[in-house]
């Protein structure tokens, strides 16, 4: 496997817009990114009252797409959102299937687990780790990381998985914490990182969180700024770490919230919007009252971004270039998937630029 760990871990759900965003990154950005791919269950068909696809159909193209869009680059895989009882038609655990498919395209994946995953899931992690020899990742909450028994709990898990602690990546997922007062949260995080011995001895530690709003419906202006609280928090944690303590890797949820729309899309209408990452914040331009499925508003929304005074230029990222070209009509107005890759591609590029400039 190429040099690991990487400076940045964005959590992605492997939607089309997200893997297109990865595919369109420049090689320097690809080489610095290790996505955490969180597999989602099949979408639900509210009209037929059943999943739109069975699990086999839902996952069968994963390996092929991974090979095409991310090639031979590392990624963490979390299958914890899938039904724990679900199995492939041949009886394989879904996680085992994913890794079997990944091997056919030479993708160096790393299985991810939690302390409370069932025996079958842990068995699948153990089996894949034994075959691939790339170790595993543990995703935990801040409360778990602060537990005085955390070292012992991790040691027990490692014995179960037959993994050495030097082949373990720990991802502390804060999700969307109470960011204020920030100084208090920083002190708690630093205490946690300084407490458990495993944080200084494992392969890597990732500090992940998000502050992206769950809904844009509360926007009161066509263009608004939203602070990137997870980035501001990370910088404060790095500054507060005692000398000699390892710096955690930065992780976030890309340019998305933890929760996402899961209702009947026949009755849900999302307004066209463009999300653009800048220093310490996001700019979001949103059109109100657009007909469902309409893309007519995107050129004018692009103009709001490029005219905001904080636009980074068409040269900065593939996503930023698309915004400039859409404004002038040089490219199509696209659809929601288009603007997902545009936003995610630019976000990853901007985060890596931010990290490169961090003291």
C-alpha cells in the first residue's frame, strides 16, 4: 500500500456525486486523501413500500466503481449502516463481499469497526484483515475515548480481530458536538488524547466532526456564510496540544451534514443550491421557489459565488472551474449530482490547501 496514513479523511457515502468528486481531484490531492466510505442501505421505494434494490444489486458495482474512480488508493470502509442480519445470496457478510470485490481491482481498503459491532461483523473484519494485512480502523465517540477503560476495551477488540496495535487507526467521531464554549470542548479533547495510551501507539488518530447545517430551509438570504466549526475546532486542538503529543489527522463529513433526507422524494423539493468552501466557512447560494427538478437557477447562483469577494478562482479546483464555466454557459447547468461533485471536489481541495498552510 502507498504511503499511509494520509493528511485528510473525509467521510463520504459513495453517492455518484461523491465518487465523481474524488475522480476529478488532481493527483496531489488524491495522494493526500483517504476517504472513509460509509456504505448506506438501498434507497427505499415509498410507492412499492420496499427497497428499490436488493443488497446484491445494491453492492454489485462497488468494486468496479472503486477501481474506476479511486483506482489503487486506500480508503476506510464502514458497513455498519447496513442491516446487521443482511447477507449476500451466497451467504457472505456484506463487508466480506466488498473486500473480495475490491481485491479484484487492486484497491487497498481498510475495514472499519466499532466496539459494539456484533460477532458476525467483527468476524468479517478479522477475516479481511488477515487476508489483506492492512490492519483495521476503530471508529469511536468522544465519550468512548474518554472512558478510563478505553485502553482495555481496545486491547480486547484487538485480540478478537487478531490485529496488532501498530496496525490500528482510531477515528474519534464527534459527529456534531456542542461547539460552544469551544475552549471547554478543546480541553476535553486534549485530555482524551493525552489520557489513553493507545492514542500515542496506534498507527494513526483521526479527529472527525461536522457543523454543516441539517437543512438549508432556514436561510434568510440568497447567499449566506456558515462557519466551518469543525475546522476552527481542529485548529484550536492542534494549538492546545502539549509538546510531544501526536497531532491527530483532520476528518470531516465533506460538505454534508450527518443527517440527510430520507423521506418520500415524490413529495420533497430541494431548492437548487451551490456550496462553496472558503477560509473557515462555507458560502451557500440558494434559489427559493424553483420548480422541482429545475436547473435554470444555477448560472445565476454561480454568479453569486464568483461575485462574493471570496471566490478562489477557476484555477483552484475542478469544482471551482465548473462554477465559472456554468456562469458563462460554457458547461451545462447540470443536476443535483453535478453540484454534489462540484461542491465536494472543491471542498476536498480547499481542506488540503488549509492543512498545508497550518503551522
